[in-house]
C-alpha cells in the first residue's frame, strides 16, 4: 500500500499544481483539508474526486456521509482505493463463477 500512497500523493501534487510539495513532504496521516496539514479547500476536494475517479475508476457519492472521512488523509484515500479494488475483484470473481 505504500506505493499506492506515494502514487496518490503524486497525483494530487500534479492535479492541484502543488509545485512546492514532493510526495515525501506529505505525511500519510496528515489532514488534507486542515491548515495544520496539507491545507486543501473545497474546490481542491472536487478536483481530488475527479482525479481519483479518472485514475482509479472510483465511485464516490457526494451525498455519502463517509466521503468526508475517506478524504481525510492520504492513508484514508489509499484505503478507499484498496477497498473499491477488492470489491471490484470480488464482483469480477462472482461474475466469472456465474458463467
């Protein structure tokens, strides 16, 4: 999962033009939307959602109460990607078994 976290950090840096940051500058558990953390804002949240949807094919529901928690840190974003990958794999295996 460490490579996934680094990949997500790099995607965010590129998508949000965070030129003064490198992946190693962002702590995995630092709050993304807090001035004590990365300091992103609500517009950045929309862009992050778009990037994750395009790159990983994530399904993110704007009205889901858990979305805020998923976007808390790099660690929680990586966990979201992993959980949706696992779900997709399970769905794929189930579909294959049903054929």
